[in-house]
């Protein structure tokens, strides 16, 4: 293989890796592939369900078979391509490609991909087709690849595994203890239903889960009294793992938003030179806001109560004499907060925008506590005037003097 051919091969492999694994929001091809695969997975699950209806299976059996063949081809190609491009994860030398692919083969997502195609190939070995059709439902697990929410939930389960294991131990212990006590209380009155502890544990499970089938119930006074306590314990015990997962999910979302906000803030010029402790302080003060296209974020003439940082999207700013567009990592509204004057422009979302809002009170505290940020704001305003940008042209030298006077007052107040 020539160097040029190897380079082209590596470029193709990395491009396929971008499409299948990275799935960037701005990569249209990757997004189309993801949507197609999600649709195919859902269609496969629906087909497996519909095949169990005799009338539909008899009328459309050939169509189902053809759809299964197409799906197997697509899933098999996807599996092979993922196996080929997985070495791009580590960016290591070709000598480690075998080890990288072997590691990928035993990963959970690769096993799910294998299970999605395995039933079809096992059918050629004479395996039970009814059981293999049931295995096809495991293709639903492939949705984990294409759902960020499911990936987040997986991380939550991984992070909270110790707490969840403890909760499961408590629940199992409660089932055993409840079944054992009920066995001794009811075995004389109902030997057919509470003849041994495993039978009594069935009553404990249905009672603790509040299902209450009613097929086995205590009839003695002591059994009913104990059953009432078990019902009360069940309400709390089975809520325990739900609370653990919900709290873990909220923490995971909070950490993700913190990281996103952090990376966005360090790109903002007035925060670029702040250390990590100062950035963390600012992140804690910010409030998230979503703006839909056409929504007015700030209106000319209103009293300024907030300044805004743009994490994503585009915002159009209109002043009396100019109009300009701001994008990610840019900000607006700080001048009105500094001068105490009303807003000299209006801001409207051009696209869906993710903004972070800093209130006037928190802004003033930051200005008092951080001399470096005060200097950065003045430098940004002066730079805008020197560059002749729209915002610079809107601010006169007298405005800058007023701002510097305000900053001086901040410094004197420290």
C-alpha cells in the first residue's frame, strides 16, 4: 500500500469515526445517519411485535422477512465499520490496532450491536426460531448509542451503583424478613398458602410493591396487623432506589451544565484571565435562560437588571444608529449595568439561544470583589471604540469616563 493510499484510507476511517461515534451537532451527515438508525431500530421492534399477530403475520410475512434481511445488512455493516474505526478513539499507532479492536469487542455497546445481528446468523445453525425472534427485541438497546439522556442515565447507574446495591440489599432483606414472620403467623391457619417461607415471600413481594394481587392474604388478626406494617414499610423502601437515581440524574445534569458554562465563560474576553476559583464563583451566580427565535431578550429604554452571556445561538442587537449580530462567547448588557442608565439597544434572538444571565446585584458584587474584571471591562469598551465597531460607536468618550468614574467608586468602596 502506497503512502497516498494509506493516507486516504486513514482519512476515510476518521471521517466514518466522526459520523458514527462523535455525532457532532453541526455534522449534517452524522445527524442524518443517527436519525436513520433510530428509525430503523424502532421499526424493527414494531415489526417483531406485529409478527406475533397471526392475521398480520399471514398477510405480510414476506414483507417482514424482506425487512429483516435489509435490517440485518444495515446492522452488520454498521458493526463491521464500527469495529474498523474504533482505533481512532486512542489515536495510537497501527501496532496497537488489534488490541484496540479487541478491547472494543468486549465493550457493552459492541456486545449490544452483536446481539442485534446474532439471532439471524444463529438461525442457520438450527437454533429455535421462536427464541431468536424474542432476542431481536434486544435491538431496542441500540438506542443507547443515539440518546444522550440514556447515556447520562447509564452514567448515573454506574456512579450510584454502591448506593443502589445497598438499597437492593435492604429491599431483599425486608422481603425475606416479612415472608418469614408471616410464615410463622399464618402457617397454622393457611398451610396451603403459607406452607413454607418461599410461599410467604410471594405475599411479601406483592404487598411491599403495593401490587396486592389478593391471591394470598392473611386471615388471622396478628397476620393482618403485621401486614399493615409491611405495607407502610413498602411505600418507603421501593421509593428509595427511585430517589437515589433521581438525585444522581440531577447531579449529573448539573455537572454537565457546569462544565458547559465553564468552557463558555473562559472564552469570554472579560473572564479570560481569571483563575479557576474566580470562574467557579461566577458560574454559581449565573442563571440559565433559553430564548426562541424572534424573542426579545432586552428592550431599548428598559431599566437594565441583567447582563447576558451567549453560550449558543445568535443574537441581533439594534441601537438607534446601528445593528449587529453577536454569537457564542459574546455578551451584552454590561454597559447599562455599569452606568446605571437605561438600555440603549434591544436584543432579539435570531436562532434558539442558550444564555446565562447575571443579575445587577451579583454584577455589582463581582465588580467590587474583582479588580481584574473591572479593568477587563473598561479595556473591552475602549478596544471597541478604537476598532470603530458598532458598540464602540454607540459609546462616547464621556460614557467611558462615566464608566471609569463608576469603577473608581467601586474601588473606593472596597
